[in-house]
């Protein structure tokens, strides 16, 4: 069955994810009732026709009062294997891990996430296309009403592969590029820039949404600005991430940009049309409207990250800076696990550990 929306009930109402464009909204209780019982959507969504909804209804004791009942976004490393050897790689990708999840274990993980009402799965790596089962994994998630995306270097995406990804149900690809050709290739390897641009063209031809992700460093600020000017002309979004000094990135000398230079970089970006420029942040203006009514409600964490061997973390950064909270091979109840994260305030502890 093909779904239009993924809705998960919450104590305040619900989360709603559009499975066509990946945009997320948070609903009040009244708005949820109108959708479920009357097929009437909030006016600001501009929806007038009937939609197919994958609805995760929660028991009373599962509608948690001070945080989301489960993660909105799930990151799954399909393999640690990679065809590139980027100088700043956060998880030291290259070789496959000896204990990576089997295909059956990955399928079970996807189904478990669907049962809990996860809205989106981002398949990552390594290079996710190095896993030959990627199409079946995407197709499984898509059939269960989950929005699917991949984080990829793009160098393996031919026209044929782009078509296969679309047929499997892939909605979006995040392509990693860290500057214009010369600078990017020094960081990521020869021909990686040209091949990434070819991938973008192939994906767009297959009607897959594309966003470029760049790691901002001291030596590529000018290149990132020029890359943004190039991409924005083609209406391609660019998201900038900060360098995380872990694994290979620890060997880079004076690569991390300081707060003053970062602010200056943003000032320069603001001279241009910034409609296609992003820094990771919440984008739904309904957040304040809904969550200010829920005293003590914590919306600051919405993710789970599964490494290639099934180890569980709250995000990619914690996967290289803290011990795992568990492993998917041993997990019996993900809802209990999610609740325990908040009871123990693990997110606060992780932040304190990283800052220290």
C-alpha cells in the first residue's frame, strides 16, 4: 500500500510527516481528531482531497507527557564499507566491519522502527550503495509508510542506479560535497566532485529530491560560498555542518573553524539569496504554538542512530564519542528503551561529555 502521510499519536496531538516531500508538522489534539475522523486537515496545509494515512495509535501509557513517544528520524548505517577515503571522515569508513548486521537483521530493524511510528529512515554508511541489498531495504521501509533518504558521496550513482533507487521508493538523497572541484577532490579524492555532480543530475532526472551537505572548515570557506552560489542557481539546497574532530579529522591541523569566523561566514552567505541555504534547525513554525502548552516538553531530541553492527546511539556524533546504549540484535522493546533515554537524561550527559 502506498501512503501519503505518516502520523504518530502524541500526548499533545501528533507528529505528521508528508511522505512525498519529507516535511514534518506537529498537530494539536483537535487537528488530529479532524484528520482521523473527518479527513479535515489544518488550513495552513492546503489539503482538500482524501489522503492515505499510516497512523500509529498509542495506548494511554505510551503518550508521554514530557517528550516524543519515539524518534522522528532513524539513521541506519548499511555498512562501514566505502569507496572513498575522505580526510575528515567522522567514523573512519573504508573497510566493512566484521560484525555488521545481516540482511534479515536490517529488515527486522526497519519493521521495528515502523511499529514504533518512526517517520523517516536515512540510510547512511560508509557508502550505503556498497550494500547490495539497499534497494530491498528502501522498498521495505517505503511499503511500511516511512519516508526514505540516503546520505551518499554520490560517486556510484549512474542513471541506472538512480532509476533503481526511485523504483525502490527513495525520496531524497543527501550528497556530500565540500567545495569546488580542486578543494573537494583534495578532501574526498580524485574525480569525486565531477561524479557527485553527475549523481545530482541523474537523481533529479529520476525525480529524487537532492540536497548537498558540506563540512565547513578553515580552508574551504571561500569554496563553500562559491559552491552555494553555483547550487542556488539550480535551486539545489545546501546544508552546512561543522567539522567534528574525531577519527581521521583529528589528524587535520587547524581545520575547525572558530565561532568568530563562523559568524563572519554566515554574514557573507546572507549577502546572497539564502532560500537554499540551511543550518540544522527545527523548521516547523508550529513548534512554539504547540509545545509552549506542554510544560516541560522536550523536543530537543528526535533521532536514533544505528551503526553498521547494530550499536545504538542518539546521533552520529555520539557514535564516535560515547559508548552505545545497546544493540539492535538484543533489543526487545524499543519504546521502553526510548523512555529510558529520557528518564536517565542521556542527551544532557552526552553533551556534557562532548564539551568536556
